[in-house]
């Protein structure tokens, strides 16, 4: 099993959710996060003062899938989240040793 963490633009969340649902993957965790990469933030003016905003709002999507579905999920996430502009985000892939469904003790891929 693999865990995908995708950091995306907030305005792309609905597109990403619909695209992932369309390929039959139901479970995901969404978190509002802040951060920056090469984008380095931007300057804003508030009441005549200039402020550096270096931590931008992002969305973190976490999904655990069977190894066989990994490439399909990555292609789907990239297609749904891409705008072609700096700050589109990143996808990280981790190995998952086990998963346990609390309700009935299903383990491994059966728990997904």
C-alpha cells in the first residue's frame, strides 16, 4: 500500500475531489495548511503598510491506496490540480506497512 500526500491550491480542491471519486477512490483526508516552496510568498498592502506574506494557504490531501492503483491516482491528481503556474503544489508517496479498520479489525488493503 502507498500513502499519497498532495499539496494543492485551495481553489482546485473540488476538482481534485471529483476526479478522485470518478476513478472509484472514496477515502481521503483533507487539511488546510500553510506553506511555500519556490513561490516564496508575496507582498500585500494593508492600511498603507506593506507586508510580506510568506506562508500561503494550501490544501493537503492524504489518500492511501493499493500499490496497483498508485499510478492511476497520481495521473488523476496531477491532471485535476494542474494550472500550469508556479505554486501548483507537490505529490509525495510513502510506503504504508499496514492499515487497520477500527470498526471490525480488517487489515491491509481490506481496511481501505
